[in-house]
C-alpha cells in the first residue's frame, strides 16, 4: 500500500514538474460552405471570360512579325521549287500543280460575314477551294466549318491565333497545332494534314528562321502549303487588279492566295471571284481541292471517340463563354440602368423632401406639436456592454417618456444592470428567450401610451431624438415614422464604409421612399409606431427575419402613411468585423426577401395595398435585391477591360459610375451635415463592399430556394457608442396620464 501511495505521489509530482506536450491542431482548414457556391460561380465566370478572351485573341496572342533574314540554309530546290513542301519523311520535297489546275486558298477564316458569301460564289460556279482556318475563328463559327466540309472543300490549319511561328518553341508550335485541330475536330469531326504558316508567302521567302519551322511541321505529319500566286486582295487594289494578280501565266497550275477574313471589307474579293472563276474556267482551268489536284488521298481524316467528344466539349465551352458574356453584358446594362435610375430618383426626390420639411412654416399635421408622453421599447438580449449607455441616453431626453427594457432571456445580467441604475420612468420586463418580435409584442402589451418608440439595445438617442421622432404623428394618417440611424463607431475602415452606406441610405433612399409613399422599412434602431396601427396589422410578426420590414409593409397595405424624420438621430454600433457584418447583412437580406414574398399579393390588390404592391415592392426588389446582386458586374467588366481592352473606355466608364456615386454620397453628406473626409474610402468601399453584398445576396437566394431558415443571430458588442453633445435632465411622464399595464 505504501509503495502504491508513493507511486501516486510521485506521479502527481511528476505531473506538476513536467510540462504537458503541446497539442497539435491537426484539423485542416476548410472553406466555409457559405462561400463555396459564390466562389465557385465567381471562378466559373472568370474562367469563361478568360476563355472568351483567349478564343478572341485578346489574351495570349503574339502579334510580333519578323522581317525576312538570311536564307543560305534553305535548300535551293525548296526556295526555287513549287509552293507545296513535304518534309514528312525527313526528306524535303517540293511539289507543283499540273497545268490548268488552280487551287484557290482562303486564309484567316471563317468569317461570319464574308465566308458564307465566298461559299455561295464557289457553289454558283461549281468550284472547290481550300480554307486555311485559325482556331479562334473556327471555335467561334463552327457551323461555317461544317458547311465548308459539307460542300466538298478542303480545310487546312493556319494556327490557333495567328502568331509568327519563328518566335515559338517546338512546344509552342505543337500547342498551336493541337488547339487548331481541336477546334476543327469539334466543329466538323475531322482532322486535316494541310498547314499554312501565318505571314507565309512564296517559297523563295523562306529564310534560316522559317525553314526549320517548315521542317518541324513536316515531322508532325503536315504538308506545308505556301502559294505562288498572290491576289493581294487584302490591299483592295480594285477588282481588275485582283483578277490580274490571281491569273497564272502560260496556263501554269497555281495556288492562289485570297482572304475570306482578316478585314472589314471584302467586297472586291467577292466581285473579283465572281468574274475570275468563269473567265478561267472558259480557258480550261479547273478549280479543285489541293489533294484532288495532286491526285492524292483526301487531307481529311474522320475522328471518333474521345477526340471527337473533346472537340465538341471545346466548341460547347466556347459557345457558353460567348453566351455568358452576352448575358453578363445584359446584366451590366440592367445594373447600370438601375444604378442611374436609383441615383436620379434619389437626387430628384430627396431634394424635394429636404426642401419641404425644412420650410419655416412646415407642419407635420393639424394636431402638432406632439407633446404627449410616449413609450420607448428596448428589446435586449445580452446587451450588458451597451444597455447602460442606451438607457441613460433615453432618460436624458427632452420629451416625456416611459422606458420598457424587455430582457429576452439574457445570460449576462442585462436586466440587473438596468435595475441597479434605478432611473425614473424605467421598467424592466423579463421573459424567457423568445426572439425580438416576441419581446417587442410583450413591450407593446405593457406600454402605457398610444405612441410606441422602438430601438435596439445597442443604440443611443440624442436628447431631441424622441421629440423629433414623434412629431409626424400630428398627422392622423401617419402610422409609423422612420428615424435617422447613424453609425457611432465609424473610425475603422469597415465602420467608415457602413457610415457611408447609412448616410446615403437613410438620407437619400428614405427621402425618396417618403415622397413616393412606399417606405419599405422602419429601422429597428430608431422607429415609432401608432399603437392602433400596430394592433390593426397584428403587431410584430415572427414570419420573417426582418420584422421591421414586414410590419412596415403591412402598415402600407393597411392604408397608413409611413414617413421619415431626418432630425430623429440615433447612434448605433455597427459590426466591426467582416464576420459580424456578414451575419447582419445575411439576416437583413434574407429577411427582406421573405417580406417581399410574404406581401407579394399586394401587386394585384386594389387601394393602398395595391399602390404599395405596384410601386413599393418593385422598387425594393430592384434596388435592394436585384441591383446589389448584379453590381459586381461593374467590377468584373472593369477587370475584363483592363486585361482584354479597350482599357481607356473601360476605365472611363467605371470612373463615370464612381463619379455619380461620389456625387450622390457627397449630396447625402451635405444634407446630413456630415464631414466629407469619410468619402475618401468610397472607391475602396464600392469595390470590396459590392463583392460582400453579392455573396450575401447570393447565399440568401440559395437559402430561400432551398427552403432553409435562419435563426436570429446576436452580434458581439463593445458598448463604445455614445450620442454626441450634453444631455439635459429627463422630462418624466406624468403619472396621472399613465395607463395601467396589461401584463
């Protein structure tokens, strides 16, 4: 026993003296699921745009052209021989066409405008030709490749994106050949053994740099086809001159160079071809395919299996990239129109609103000013860091109030903090955690007064906030009032961005909606309601995550006016991290979608409900859902334009949009008497904020489509926000005018 006891003591002693080994975190990092779909869509969109730029030679294209150099290493029998060079067996052979045999060759196509017309002329005169196609054009116009093959013409390769191959390594040449063949296989289901190097000419133009390219091309199984008769149609010298240039002398056979692409105007080529063919046919010339003229097997080899499907997949991706770009272009037009329309409406209507409410003789209604006591509801869940500032700002106000703090099952002593303050006119109502709508409804049930002010537990009011907020109730038609929520912690970059958003949103958006009588949301941070109006619509609903938006829409449908009080300022603590901002905006955007869907029948109803449904709901849907979802297209096309061009026009358009946004932001800051220095972060905000809102809205869409539901999420607070200025003593509500609480 003693020995076991000693061993136990020794073991404990060793445990105290020895450091436990460090625990190694073996968990691998995984991308949060909420980012997976947006990131995948972004990567797919980027890949498709890059593919489009690649196919259209906007990226990875090499436009260098080398001048002819020394030619002492070119075999004499090649430089003085025929236009067809065969190096496939390791031995260079030069071939020419027989007498009265002409092979028309067309380079750089197919072109969607000119190639069909060239084919029509060839068909009209029962002539065949060889088309040396680029991979970029074949990828974009596979139907023309099919027609060329179907009508009996021959196809040769002309590289993928028309580089000077003397600048390319053997690997680069192989890449050009394989990509060119891939496009041909996908378009027509065949391969070809004919090749013409870009910028090639007569055999005597081969030099010490281009000859090794011809040799290597032969080693890859291709017959190199140059020309010995150049129509020079690309110079547009006139129809007669093109015919003279293309006509061989003394009845010789020839390979004639023409172009069905590579230029905007090929009218002279078409007219010359229509005359050239019958004139030379009358002289005994035959217009044949190259292999037919040589008496050789066809250059075309059918492809099957994996090679065929790989080519078809390539053509499909190219078509998809073009369609995607077209769709994105339409989306860009839509978002641009929405942005300009929104800003135009905001500037026009917000100015009218400001002038109206700032007139010296302006009155909200016949029953003003409103001096009767009101009830302020403060739903609180774990607001220990903020609640004291919130409540003290209320009791320091200059309007008679009662304050009800509804503690929604807090675990951090929020209710006890309020009770320990022992402030006059402040009551605490405790309940089990049931959510914000339930807390507000509990507060309404216990309120003594007919006007209900609602605020968040992390918000502070200025001394005049309540007084300014309730004045619109002088108009008996007003059912709710939206205050002016402002960001209190705006010193950080994220805070500054939200400050810009709040000032623009509450100053311009809400003024616009006020004039149009379709205010979509009473902000949870600062809003007021007529009690009878709330009771008519059933109070705060738990159907959505945006109970403030939901109840506001319900009030509109019930015929109440909802207005904006610019001087009812409240200072709220905005999220201080991207994670918190994500959580908040995700809940807001999803809740807004829920509210729009819930009240969708207003579109077909009559009266006030129909007016809101046909004016308010479309505006909210376009400006708060569709526009932010499409807004990143502005930045996508900025990057596309910077990489692919036209750079100057792209940058100019983007700066133009930014200038419009900056002007609107500056106007909003001026209306709200804010310092302009925070606008220095506007360009960065527009770039980064748009992406965040895009991801948030996209995830909200996916949540809505999959039928998912979100829980109300609590943001971590610091309690640093205070209202500016000194607070006068509270005006306590008269006990004689109090109503007995109902619970």
